[in-house]
């Protein structure tokens, strides 16, 4: 077995073992919903930069956001990122 093969196998095994830990740390749906409702101050179902004081922090953590989406975050985008643990600690 080559070094590269051993490295790939080791990294894969590590990710397999660590993934459940991160999933367990992620917020549940009710916590994500509460966080979104708190941030959505104008209650329009989306987040805009001017209504969320932690905007830059949230955007930088959201893997579901593309460059073109950075002006407004939909509730679906927020919830998906939150359930993946990307909003933890914010």
C-alpha cells in the first residue's frame, strides 16, 4: 500500500469517526427556528444585512450561500446551514 493510499484511508476513517460528533453538536430544528426568528427583525421570512448585527459572521459560516446570494439569506438557506451546525456559537 502506498503512502498516498494510507493517507487517504486514514483521513477517511478519521472523518467517519468525527462526523457524528459534529452532527450531535448542531442545533436542533426548534433552536434553529428560534435563532432565525430572532434575527429576522422585519418578519419577512429572509435575512438582510441591515437587520442582523451578526451578518458577516453568519455569512462567513454558511456553506449554502453563494457569492450572488450574499445580499439576502432565505429561511431555507439559514435552516439548512443551522442544522449542519454552521450557526453554532453565533
